[in-house]
């Protein structure tokens, strides 16, 4: 694009432009540059297709703010979102853009006290953002009245359908005035959305923004090969090499989220785990602390992170390689926003390299190999940060000068300063804080653990139900359970060390023999996976991928 438009070029009022500039935004994204003037100029329905993180909320939120009547104390815009988090974030985003307008904006979602929502709706609201289930609940109660509705927005429509909200959406749409404008925004456009548009929208104009600009333009994509046992050490190094790390770490399971989050906290990082076992109050507290920079790191699962929209993230760390290209895009799309470059780093085990190549080819993006930061470089970075911080200290007043003279006495000032620095920063500059990471060029040692299971065919056990049960019990993935051997009265499996420990913990007993234990080294069936022939290992992996595809 030769002439990049500004928000001032889109037909927005001076009041709105000021609110946008106060947030530090000048140039609109593609979806914003196309949709805003269209929605302001013409009374049309619109289908907007663009990836998560491209500014869709402002694309429909700004025209709504321009066209809603302040004097009309009634709900004039209803925005449906798939998750509580997204509903809350969209409401906050629109609230931040309203400027000095006397408009009431409410977030309405399940998991929160309905009494407060009833009170807010009764007082009068201009714009309501909510999840389908809770919106429908209010409609049935009569606490939400839509007879003055001008805009109905389906935000992240594909996710709402994936989550099973089609019936609720249709029930809501049936209760809205015919003369309203319907806006549908989605990352993809599957057939159910097309059918929904044909049924409820009036000759909608379609706006499509190409996906490739979403994944590469503003996000530097890197990967590093690392053993499972070295991932946490690698994570701390990537965090510490940055002056101001502010990001999300994606993990595969809730258990892993908790483990990584607790380890980070124990090492002194401002971090929290975010997953589905937390209450809504806990989730909102974590997200608010992240937005206000009280936290620097959130460790989350893919499911828990849906709808999270935190601006200015510097990094996304894929602690585990995502399952597919779409998941990868959704993850890394959370950095590199609002014209600021972000960094996405993906940890890849040796056996996952083919899947990384598949993701590369599918998204048509160059994910570059990088190295784990060496300890020396991290220590030097921290030394420079300390020096810079001390150089920028404010000049002391007389009382502190007197105290300094009292402390130094007959000692040299630099000696006293060195003692102060040693007490303040000794731990930070200690290279033994980091442990050695073995080079991947060396043969892996004990990467997998062989496990003995005191159940076999006579107990009704077969490969399929054994793997299914272990996957569901510990939150592992099918590819993690390998080298399965079923005998009459016992069985064996191999699993990555971390997964094996999770299995052993899950089946630990305080008395009597454990159902699952480590296989004895001298047992011929206890042979480690790393000793198996490559071809045999690959056949095993293919068989489990096949089993997984049948589910």
C-alpha cells in the first residue's frame, strides 16, 4: 500500500479520533480501513472475514459509537461473543473508544452474578456485549429489551458455532427487530455461517482480509529444538535475555500449566497459570493483573486463552508444538499487534520436526531456527540493565547524602557501592542460577521411561482402551504413549519422562503394589524406546496417529 490511511481519513468524528489517538493508534488495520467507512456511509449488512487479533472490535465498535444515539436510553447495539473473556474485553475496548460520549456499555456473561447485570440493564444501557447463553437468559426474563436495536454483531462467529451456540444465536436473532443491521465477523467462513447469513442478513457485503498478512508481517517466528527435560531452563533463558518480557506461554495440559507456572513463581517471575479449572473470578483477576502489568507472564492452555486480547505482548512461547497450523496461527496472532513487532518462539522436540515442517508449508511462512541464549549473554544483558537503571536514578536529597557519608566512613565509596550491589543483585548475576543444557547433537539419554502395568489381556485390556484411558487420565496426547505391549497378565508402555512421571503420580498408592511402576532395567520388555530401530518406532507412531484419527 503506497498511501497508508489514518483513522482521520475514514470519516470518523474529531471526538472519536481523539479517543483513538489517546490509545496510541494512528493507522487502521485492513479490516478497520475497509469496514469503518462502509458502515458509516451505507446502511448495509456486512460479513467481515479476518483472523483473530486484526482489530475487528474497533472495525465494528467505532461505527457503532458514531451512530448510537446518546439521548435514546435503550439497547441500540448487541454484540455476541463466544467466551466470557472476549465479551469482557470487547466491552472494555469499546468503552475506551467512546471518548466523552455519555454512553452506557455493559458486559453480560455467564459465571458472574446475574443480580448486578439486572441492575445495570434496568438503569439503561446503549451497548450490550455478551455470551449467547446469558443474553438469551435475559431476553426470557424480560430484563433485556431489543425493540430499539440498530446493530446486531456476531463476533468470532466461527468459534461460537464450534462451541455449539447456533441454536441460541438463532433464538436471539428471532427476537430482534427486522430493520436492524446485522454484522458478522469471523476468522473463517464455514457453511453454517453462510447459511446463517443467507437466512438472517439482507444482501450482506463481504469484506475479506488475506490471512498471510496476519502471521508474518508483525511477528518474528522462531523455533528451537530442545528436549522435554530442558524446556523450562530454555524458557527462563528466553525470558531473561529480554529487557522487558511480556507474554503468554502456551502449554498442552492444565497440569503442565500449573507445573510451569509454579516453577516460574518459585524462580521469582511475575507469572500465573490460566486454565479451565479456575473460577471466573480467578480468571478475571489474572487477566486484569496482566493488563495492568502486575504480571509479566501468563501460562495458559489453548482453551483457556480463547478470547484473551491483551495488547502489546512482546512474546508468545509455544512450550509445546501446537497440534495444527490453525492453532499455531491463533497462538502467535496474540503478539505483533497494533503496529508493534512481536516474537513467537516454538519449542520443538526432535520427533516433532516433521510436524513443524507441515505447519511451515501450510501457513507459507518461514519459521527460523534459533539457539537457546547462552548463560554468558544473559549475565551480560543483566549487567547492562543494572548499569542503565543506576545511571537513571534521581539525585539524592541531603539526608541521604549524610547517610552515605556515615556508611562510607573511612571506606572507599566504590567498595561500599560494590557491597550494596552484591547484596541487591548477587542472585541475578549468578551464572549457577542456570543449569547446563545438553546439545541436541549428542545422543538423547533417558528421554523416555519404560513403564510396567500390572494388567493385561485377562483383565480385558487391549492397546486401544489402554491408550485411551491413559490419555484421558493424565491429559497426555496419543503420540506420547508409545511401544505398547499387551501380555496376558501385564503390559508395558513407553512415554516421555515428564508424561511418565504424571502417570506414576496419578496411579501412586499408599499401600500395596502399584498398578503402574517403572519397568525393571533387566526385563527384555523394559527396553527404552531410544534403543528401538527407527523404522519400528515410526510404524508405531503411524499406528497411533491412525487410532487418533478414528476418534
